[in-house]
């Protein structure tokens, strides 16, 4: 009998709270001019004004922060892909980097020896944690990326280590490319 009485009290409290919430919401909306029979403020500007007929697009040169963002984003992405590999897909990470690399870096990626005859699984997953823009001049940039690397062995045990990588970039045409990647 006590349990039934307790349930009724709980339901009464919940119902009262819901009714109070609804009343509060109606009160707030009526204060803002959205109640029954009210039209709202007629002097308000539309949220999305119609575009002017004489609107013209003016291209803007990239600012220093846009270039910094591009350079650091490329460095972080490159560090993660360059530092991640597994014996299940040997060399895939390096092939993925070719479109982001200068000619000399592509040549370097092509000479990296990859063991296709691994007898047991191993791999490394690299995540970019932070970066420091070391230099950015004209068409060259240097970024230090701080990474977390997780080595996974055949028994699925993991070893976590932190390693920095310095990414040197150059601008080729309108595109930034990685020219060198050096683990520190």
C-alpha cells in the first residue's frame, strides 16, 4: 500500500512541475510578443535580408592567418599519415602522402624500405596533439608537430610514446606541399 501511495505522490509532483514549466514557457513567449493575438515587433529587420541587386563579389587576398592555418593544417595531417602504418597495409600511408608532397619528398617516400614479409602484425597510429609554427616566409614554412604515437604489437599490447616531427613546406603555384619530414 505504501508503494502505491508513494507512486501517486511522485506522479503528482512530476505533473505539477510539467504544468509549471508550460506556464513559464507561455509567459516568456507572451513577454516577447508571441502570445495569442500579438504580431510581434513590426519594426524588426528580417533575419535574412534579400540581397541587393548591386551586390558584387570582391575577392580578398588570403590573410596571414589563412596562410598559417593552411600551413599548420597540412603539417598536422602529414605528421599523422607519415607516422601511421601497419604490416596489414604496408606502404599505404606513404602512397596517400604523394599528392601532399613536393617532387623531392616523393622521391624520398619512394626509397623508404617497407617490409612486405612481416611474420606477425605490428603497427603505429600517430595523432597530432599540438604544433608550433617555427617560420613562415614568402613561399617556405617550417612547423614542429608534437605527436602521440601508439605502437601495437601482434599480441595487441600497446606502447605509447610522444615524438615531435619537423615538417618543412614550400609553396608550389597556389598549393603548399611538404618538402621534408624529420622525426626529432
